C-alpha cells in the first residue's frame, strides 16, 4: 500500500492538471477493468464486475487532484506572480520549493525578508500578492522562455518515513484514496462496482458532480484524507482527529450529512473486525460526498478518511497503519453491501 501511495504522491496533479495522475491510474486499472473511460471533465471512471450482482448501483470515489499554484505573470525583473489553486495556508508556502509546468521548472516562493519588514508587517500573514516565485531569471523575456501564464505548479518536497510508522509527503490528500481504490480493483470484488477517480475536488468538487450524474449511484463511498489538528496547542474536540488512531468515519461535515444507516454500518464493521476507528469532533471541511449526495434523484453516501496533519501543505503527515486500515474497512463495506 505504501509503495503505491509513494508513487502516486510523486506525480504532479493540481486541480485541472491531473493528467499525469490519471495516466498512471489508467495504466494500472485498464487490465483489471470491464469498462474504463475518461469523461469530458477528466474523471477516470472504471467499472468492474464482482462475484455477485447487486440490485444497488455502487460507486467508490477518490479525487486525483491536489492543491498547488498557477502562474499569473512574469515581472520585468524575471520574478513570477502567482496564485494558489485550492485552499493553501499562505503561512506554509513562504520559502518552499516548487516545480512549474510539464517541464518541472524549479522555483522558490519568496517574500520580503523579515529584517526589511516593519513591525506591522511582521505581525500579519503576507498576502499572496506580496509573494513571488524566483526561477533564477533576470528578465521577463528570460522567464517567459521557461514559464507562461496559466502554467501550473506543485510543491517540491521529499517523501519521508519517520517515527513509529508515519509518512510525510505532498498530496496525501487524496492520493491515499486513489491507492485504496486501486488496491480494491486488484482484488476479486464481492459485487459489481464503479470506481470514480475524480478531478477538481480542491476547487469545488466539480469532477465528482459530473461523475455522479453519469454513473447514477444508489450508494457511494468516498475515500479521503481529512484534517487532523492534534497539536499541543489544541484541546479536547479541537484536535478533530489524530493520525495513528485508525480510520475516520464522519457523520457530518461542512458539505454533507452522511447517511445514518451507512455510518452505523461502517462503525459496526470496524468494531466487529477489530479495527480501531475515530470520528471528527468538529463539523468542518467537505468532500466529494456533498455533490454526489445531491446528484440525480439523490444518493446514499458514506465516507472513510485517513487523518492527516498539515493537510494542504508541502508536508502532509499520515500514519501507514491508518492507510492499511482504511483499505480493509472499505473492502468490508463492499462485502457487506
């Protein structure tokens, strides 16, 4: 499982530019699928027969995209102006390395040095407009030979295993979910299942909306990464969830109220199979489930997530044991259906 997650996280795929991720997944899924297609949005939709026919149309979903950057313009001095794609905390971007475009042009996000800033500037988070990307160009013309407006970028980070089974990488949200879906595809399925590898989740769950309208599922399970805030500064419910404490089974978030029957079923499956699990102790965030739930004439939805620290940053942290347990619980859910 971890080897597959590492390979997926190494691929660039900010919202709207998921091509490399889709090609990788398609190459793995095609020999296993009974039907596979890419829709006009860029979603990769895979269908596989199972051992038994189900009278309910079942869909599993995970999004391929990650947060990133997009180039706006090159300045006269060669520095690049940019904006973020998806929800990125500006505090974590300063000084980070990035890779821009299909050619992976290296750059560094910068801002005015602290010893040149006044007292007020030191107290506030710099706005994106005051940041720049340095690609080592000395003029606009030189920069434009390498980078153009509209080029995407991703954080350039080193994957690291550390501590007691923890893993740090870019894009664990939601390449973890993509890995779970691929692993399920590799196995004999208990029932006929659609797998939706969706696009543009980080900018409004756009791909999942069209995928759900096409597949028209009766039941959908979303596999995600979710925000952990288990830091020393946070107390009690403010911690939300924690890596290392098992899969997260949400009952509600900022975009969905999950089907109560399916939520209870997931909890019971975890309890009966010795899977330590947790739920989110704050109502926040959202997933593709929100638009899937409201598609067509309505869909029963459930979710299983891996708790991730530093989500939407260059250094997401998750627990490898959690990844394996999310896969196990998803498999048990399919068998139950």
